[in-house]
């Protein structure tokens, strides 16, 4: 067992789509919004290739497509060929004369052209015909969205001062392995993965949470294709604009109700929030900067770290204090200020909880007070280096189960058995001093039988 830590696998949009069955992907490309969203997130060279063959209804020879880039970009071309193939955006076909070529997915071509050029069936969401007498402003939407999401985080850290989260959110937290219920206990407790989740940036948290929800969509009686199509439509909506739910199916109405952690819905209409708008972009685009444009300095950055390991957090949020306490030893607390210190033991406790050194450093940088940006670096390099050094201390040893062999009668017996175990790759450790060796637990039985066959008395 290695002491090195596992990090949460937060897939980006394309990595998630690659995990879907081919039949699901083919159905998904029937939505123009999906095609446009997938195209938008492709690397620049991939988009260039798509655009050059978008209006070509037949396969294009590989040799011709390979000539579109310089020889120095051969590796990059290989990567985009692999990506577009795995996403089923094109496929390899055999052309007349035995030539190999690439053919763009006809469904993807048709719907991407419709999204880019217009025409065909309308695919964007429609605003209600009547104005909302209780319209929500953007500032209210930002406050609501972050307030709803912070309820989930408050629940995870054990702070119950805010309203209770929905039963759907509870199920997702358990399904994702972020919280679990111990045998004989009624309350959920946070897991190692949950601690890592808390220190991720907001966009990555929301995306990871949503991926776990989509894993359970079928079990909830929802159509995964409809859910994904709606999310991609949502990514092209306008912040602050309300949209009608009248034309939605019962399944999408239910899905929208489950998304109340990220948006508003009331009286046949809903308002997309920033959290909901950025969902289709995956975890790559951090919303911290966009939220900072509409938030106070305190919410966008509130932490000051000094070279003496002191941490000053200018906040009155119990959630922010709880997050800092994950890796800091708190010393003083005032109405709008918390003082703590980063120690070897506090960092090691965070590491034991499942948090990585990189996540601690990233968290401190992301939430640095605006004053810290006036004289970079925002986080003293000595602090970042020391946190990583404390983490490296735990990686010096790798633990493996094994069986010890000792008390050999002679050096020759020791060498015979050692060489046999080494040839089969089951030797973990050995020393000639004292004639000791350790073999893996799996290889023990084979080594033991060999020794019995070659030992004069049948025992060690």
C-alpha cells in the first residue's frame, strides 16, 4: 500500500463524452446545441479541421488532410485524430482506389451547420411571452446561486446553520463517495474524497457534482440524452433572462427541479445563474474571476499568508473558516477576522484526511486577499515549498504486504532462494547481513513450494 495520495478524477467535457456508449453519442449529436458546445470546446487545430471539411459531403483523403499542417505538427495532428475519432465526430473510411480517408459524422455535420448558419428547427430556449412581475436581477441570481451551493458545502463540513439541502443532493454526495454513513450511524460523515472536494474551485465542484448526478439519471427515470441536451442549451442562454418551462417534457421538468442547487425556477419560468451557465464548459474555466466582478473584495479574496506561517482570514463566513481549519491551526477569532498558523502537524492532518499539498497551495492562492496582488507573489514561496516538503515526508516509504524468509543454514541456500524469487519478480527486499529476504504475499506460495523441493530437510 502506497502512502501517495489519490486525487479526484474530475473529467473535462470531452473526457466525459468519451465514456459514453457510441449509441448515446450518436443520439446526442441530434441536438444542435450539443454539436455547437462540443465544437466550441475542441482544441484550435481540431476546430480548423472541422471547419475545412464541414461543407464537404464526402470523405477527404488522409494524405490531403495531413498536408494542412507542417511536418513539425505531426504529433499534434495525431492527437486531434485520436480525439475526433473517440468523440465519433469523424470516422476512417476506405475510398475509391484503396485510399484511406476521414468522413465527418453526417449527423454532427448537419446539426453543427444548422447551429452556425441558422435554419431548421429552433434549438435555443424561448423566453416567456409575458414579463415576470418579480424579475430577478443578476446580483440577486449570483447571491442566490452561491448561497444554494454553499448550503451543500456547509452540510459537508458539518455546519448546520443554513437551510437543509435537498434529498437529491444527499443522494449524490453518497453516490460520489464524498460522504458516507458509518454502520450503526444515522448521520453522514465526510470522506477523504470529500475533503479534497471542499478545496476544489467552485466550477470544478459543480461539474464533478453534476457528473455524479448524470451517473444516476437513468436510475431516476430520466433520459440521459435529454438531460445533456438541456445542459448544452443552457450554456447558450443569457444571464438575467428568464425562460419558459411550458414546452418542456415531464422528464426535463423533473431534471430542472433537481438543478435548483444551481438556478431558480418559479411559476412556469426559470432563471439560469452563472453556476448553471458554465456547467457545459466543465472544470477548465474557473468562475472565481467572473464571480469576483459582481462580488465584494472579501468574497473574492480574503486570505493573507505571512512568511512566519501566520494566516489572516478577513471573513465572517463560518464556511470559509471551516475550510481554513482543514489545514491550519486556528488561534484567534474575531467578528470579521480569523488568525491561524500553518504547522507541520496541521498540514499532516490535512494530508491524512485526503487533501493534497497542491490543493492547499492552490486554495491559498485562489483566495488571496486583493492586497496580496500588489506585491507578488500572492503566496510566499517559502510557505508553498514547505507545505510540499511536509507532504514529501510522507512519500518516503511505500508499504507492501510480504512474507519474511530468514534463518538460512548457509549463504548458498540464501542465494538460491533469493535468485529464484528475483527471477519471478516477487522479491521485495533482501539483505546479505543476517540472510533475510521478503517476497510478495502473492509469490509466497510459489517460493515456498520451490524451497521444499530443493531443501534437504523440507523446512527452512
